[in-house]
C-alpha cells in the first residue's frame, strides 16, 4: 500500500489512525457483529456513537450549554438557505460580508428569502483580503450578519472575530473549523460541511444558540427546521450515520493530540513553512494580503502559468497530489488541513525548491 500526500481542498485528507480504526471496525463495531453503516440510528449502539461525537465536539470547542449541536445533511450549501429560513424571525433583511466565492453563493441564496445588505466586500481586490471592520456598514435591523471565516478558494481567513453588537453573527467555518480554538459565545450560529476538516462528505455540523431557533418561516421544510432537528437530537430523519461515526473518531484523534490549542500550533508551523518559502522566492507568489492568509488553503502562482502543467505533473510523480488551483484563481492551491502531516508540507516545500532551481 502506498499513500500520497493529498492537498485536495475537499473532500480531503483524513488522519491515518482514524482510517485504520474505521477499517478495523468495518465488519464488527465493538462486538456488535455489525458495521456502523448497518446499524439502526435508533439502536443503542449508534445512539452511543452519536452522543460521544457530540460530547467530544462540545469539549473540543468548549461549546456553551445554551448552544445546540446539530448533525445534518445537505452540505454547507444547504445552510445558505436554512439560515435565512430559520434566522430571519420576522425580519426582512440580513447583512453579508462578501469575501469570496463561498460568500457570494451564500448571498445568492439569501436573496431568495430577504433583502441582503452587503456590509463589506473585497470583490474589487479580487478577494485577496478581509475588509477591515471599520469599513463595514452594518444595519441594526438586520436579522443576522453572515461571514465566511475561511474562504477555501481564495485562501483568505478571518484571524479576528467581528463585533456585531446584539445582531447575531453567523459563520460559515467549513474549511477551518477545529483548526484552532474559537470563542463560540461570540457567534449566534457556526456551520461547517464535514469534508474539509472533519470527516466524509455528507455530514454538516450546525452549532446554534438556542434562543435563535423556533421561529422558522412557515414554508421551511421540516428536515431544515433547526428547532425540529434540535428537539429530535438531529434524528427527525435518518442522520448521516457513518459520517457522524468517522467525525467522532476525528474528534477523539484531536483530543488525543492535545486539543485545538495544540492543533493551532501545528497548523501555524505547517502553513508558515509554505508562506515563508513563498515570500523569499521570486519564482512563486501568494496573492493574499499577509495578515489575512489562510492556514488551511494556500493558493500560489508560478512565475509563468506555462509552467503549471509541468509543476503538477512532477509533483504528482512524487506523490504530491491535487495541487491544481481553483479555476477562478489559477495557479496552485495547497490545502493543508489538520490531517495533513508536517512531513507532507516539508515534502511539498522541498519539491517547490527543486522545481524553482530547475525552471527559475
Ligand atoms: C466546500 C464549502 C462549501 C460547500 O460545501 P458543500 O458541502 O459542497 O455544500 C461552503 N462553504 C465553504 C467555505 C466551503 O469550503
């Protein structure tokens, strides 16, 4: 067996010990004689898997007791509609900060349900920074303020928490959740698709303050109503059981590693290795403002895009895969999520150095 260093933006690399454990438990989970995939979601075995996953996530993120944790389906993109459906609560507008392709999609869906005020945008600078809070135009009547705290495509990350006063702050944290501690109490709602930093695609996590739920629009489908899902422990319909199980293994892996403070230190070390190399090179370039660079998704360009295909081909031959940048940005993108080992990042930088020597 040989495994590559997989720099995919998502679905993405998972911790090897997690995959090994899932493989060992595939046919017979803890003496149950069943795979987790074969279990009733209402049976005692799966209920314990679900409860452990929730309590481990609560511990990792220090989620206050007045927040619900929901394990849903539909991806982060389903939340683009669920958020206005559930959180408008009779109001007619919401504020959105536009920092990239994912914010833009969230805005597009919200417009179907309410008036969207774009409180700030970095579109004019091709989404290479986070607009400073002093430039934001927030509306006190907004139902909530939506931000994308890590833009997976542009590689732009909030390294600070916006202050929205009494208006609930809503964050799409899909591609950096669990990469560092966050102060959950500063947010009304945090959501994330699992396939970047948590587990397999098909699971979406929503962390929501309990006073914000229970006033969904009358047209909200039941499976998309936070209150109905919360009252049913995310089991109003069949939850993504196997995804919850693997996410639970990832939470245990993170706890064993030393929690999110430790994970953050490792992520700073890994991403700095790449950024420091990019910054001293005249051959490679990072398009993102230094203070807003993502620790998870690192886009970069080569001196000439005519070298892109040679770079990708030679990288692939070394087992460094999925480095092609998003078509809207071009160049390369190295996604270095929690599960990417330091050795993978070192191998990437070593390859970049050699490629530069050869073609620079
Ligand atoms: C990947 C991603 C999404 C979309 O997730 P789906 O699971 O495909 O719906 C939304 N927001 C961000 C920030 C993402 O990285």
